[in-house]
C-alpha cells in the first residue's frame, strides 16, 4: 500500500514535457518581452556605451644584416634575428615618443595601455631570403586616430632602431680605437728604442772589413788579347744588416705614426658622434639625430605599402552583442515563465 502511494506521489511531482511546453507557450509573451528588452539593451549598450575600435594594419618587412660596413670597418650587429627587431616596436622609448607625438595625456594613456593596443602578428619568411614580413595591428577609437597612431608608431620605431644601431656602433669603434692607439703607442715606443740602438750600433760598426782590400783579376778579352786587374773593396755584411734593419724600422715607424694619426682622427669624429647622440637623448629626442655613421635601418626595415585608415570598426559588433543579449534575455524569460507557472501555482495549491 505504501509503495503504491509513493509511486503516485512521484508521478504527481514529475513535470510532463508536454505540460512544460504548454506552460512556456502560455507565457510566450513574457519570454518574447524579456528577449526583446535584453536585445535592445545589449544593442544600445554596444552602440552608445562601448567605445568603438578601429584597426590599422602595418605590414613591416625586416631584412637586417648580421653586419654592415662603415668607414671605420665592419660592425657586427648585436641583434641576430628579425623577430628580436620587431619586438622592439613596443619598447618603452618607442611608446614614450609615440605618446608625445600623438599629444596624449600621459596620465590617461600609459605605456602599458598603449602597448595593449599594438598586436604583433606572426612572421612570414620569404623563401631563400633572410627577409621577414610582420603584420602589426594598431587600434584606436576612430579611423583617423588609428591611422595617425600607426604612422607615428612606425616613424618612432625606425628612428629608435637607427639611433640604437648607430649608438652601439659608435661606442664599439670608440673603445676599439682607444685600445688600438694604446697598443700601437707601446709598440711604437719599442720600435723607436730598437731604432735608437741600431743607429748607435751602426755608428760603431765599420763600413769596410779591416784588411778586406783585395785584387780580383778579371780576364777580359778586349780587341783580341788585353788583360785587366780590377781592385774591389769588400763591404762589412754586419754593417749592411744593421743598415737594412734601420731602414725597415723607419718604415714601420712611419706606417705606425700614419695609422695612429688616422685613428686619432677617427676618435675625434667618433667623439663628435657621441656628443651628438648624448645631446639627442638629453634634449628628449626633440630633433632627429644627424650622424655621419652609415646606417642600415632605413633600407632594411620598411613598409612595402603605406597604411590606410580603416573603413569600418573592428569591435564591438552590434549585431553579435544584440544576438547575445537576445539569447540571454530569452533564457531569463524562460526561467521567469517557469517560475511564474509552477512556483506560484504550488503556492496557490497550498
């Protein structure tokens, strides 16, 4: 008896699928209302509250060499891959200069927030070359600002790479020539000391070996039957050897002095370059660096095509947000309809 009573109670509590569908249909107006209201709210929020995002694409091609030639010699670049070069586009110096050029309030637009608006795409390497193509996406609130931001970012990126490579090269060659001059100065002092001793030794060495006069009889047939005896003086071979060493020593000294003079001229030029670079940094990079050091950035990092302003926003998607709002509204409407249908029905039955 108890078992039958339990089964009856179970079937009474169980909700029939048909009954559920009829209940939802009965409350269809409520569900539709929830759906429409949520969709309208989501659409209005997407259109009037959320800030639009416009994206400008920068297709940057990088083919930086491992080394490049300057008038001071070959310089090996410290960065070895194009991926390392492109990552510098979000370096602090580039972003700070871009914020300044765009006229942004630094309290409103920080380095961190600007960095989040720059996305570096995957590289596309061209076959049989060391060239890589990178797609950089720059976002802003309107098309014109997005384009201007992309252009400013690229200009500051190129300037940063150019100054960085020149700065490193100038420091490298300046230190190199300072060390070389010190080494050559020591070698020159040694060479001059050797020359002085050779000159003293030469002054004490006889040009002709003592008792070295000899007569060498040379038979020569002239007009049939004439013989001549030619007297010859024999030079001292030690004197000749010392004299040769002195000549070669003088040549080495002259070559060293000429090289040192050239290196000293290089140091003067490099010191001027260092002062120009220091002034560039101290003045806040207001004026473009003027340098005679050969750079490779302008020919190795470039845009194959100029960026263009976007014609439509990337996000938010009003249609997608409206659809999401409608789905959420529909789900809320279904829940409200079921609560209204069963919860209050049970309350009344009690």
